[in-house]
C-alpha cells in the first residue's frame, strides 16, 4: 500500500502550509510540484517511488513552466522523459 503522508523529513519544503494536514491523495499535485521545485537529491527516491513518470511528466508539461523555477523546469523536463528512473507502480 502506498504511503498517504509526506515523510516528516520533507516538512521543510512545506513551510507555508499545515504540514500535518497534507494528504498524498488530496494534495498530490501540490506535493509533487513543491518537491520538484525545492527538493534535493534526497527527495528523488521518494518521488520516484511515490509518483508515476506520467504524473511528473504531466505536471511539468502542463504547469511546470509557470510553477517551477526555470532550472527546476528544465531539469525535471529532461528527467521526466527517462521512464527507466521510475519504478513500476
């Protein structure tokens, strides 16, 4: 079963919201967007195991240009094209 909460070590990326109320089911796009934009290499494994490559690709292609920093957008656009990074869900 997939985890429904964001690990507590990622609380620092959600400084402006009530972290304890974040729910992976209900806030999925917001969580992914925030971690793609501000996360570090330590978050990659969790992202790859929690979100599908399609979810990341769709977010980057649909909203990334406006919701991610320029560097994050171009980095994740390239990564999202690499399906072998994501585990099969």
